[in-house]
C-alpha cells in the first residue's frame, strides 16, 4: 500500500464547499431551526385574518377563514356571493401557504402566495379554462402563473435575503390587495356574463 496519497489542493473555486465543510456542525444545527421558524412565520400569516375580515366589508365580499387548519394548505380569502357556477360558489381570491414546506429551499411551496383559487369540481375543465382565460390579463400584469386549482397564483418572497415575518406578511397583504383589485372586477364580469337572463 502506498504511503503517500496525492490529494487535490484547495481551489478558490470550491470556497463555498469548504465553507460548509469547515462549519458543517453549526450550519446543520441552525438548519434544524427551520421548522420553528416556519411555525413562527405561520403565526404572522394567520394575523391576516383580521385585515381580510375588515376588507370584506369594504369591498362587498364574504370572508372565508374555514380552511385554516384543514388540509394541506392554510387558506383564507374573500369571495362574492355572485361568483357561482352551476349553483356553486366555487372561486375566491386568497392567501395560502403550506406549513409543511414553508421556508424549505427547493420545496414546491417554500413561500406563501396570493391566488385565485378554484374550489369546484376538478373534473370540470370548462369552468377552470373559463377562469384561466378570464384571468390571463391579470397574470400578465401581476406576473402570476396558472396551475390547477389556481387559475392565478404568485409567491410572495422576501424583498431581501432576510426573512422578516412582519414585513413578508405585510407584503403578502399588499399583493393580495393588488390581486383583489384586478381579479374581483374580472370575476364580476365573467359571472355577470354567465348569469341566466
């Protein structure tokens, strides 16, 4: 067996890898705090229930807080009684987050988001397409995307590298308000056009 092994020299191009290796124990200890940080952020996001409830009265909508605590996503938002399809009030403008993936890098839903959520029959492609088509101009203006069951959604990421729960929650509320101001008009027109005469 040879006595000497020729190892590669430390290359400045590997500085980030060496940084991690030199501080691995500390980095992993801090990463283990992610769940606590996500729970803390979740408490801040839940505080949006009050301003959304107040906004409901201002804009002639009903507040929907029933999806807090149920299912995969935490959901709260506003809907109007007239936004119905085949007798079902199946669309709302909402804020959402997935508590299991919040703050998890590379997760599908690392951040909370503002969205238009379709909560009707998932097999009804005609209804989803009508919502998607109606909201396409909103998605272009606000920079959102479309994925079932959301004909519009957009993550609210922190403005800088630091995640300030209060600032992120305020930014999410502002994003929600911008979405409401655009999407509510579109949804009103869509449902007025579909109403029986």
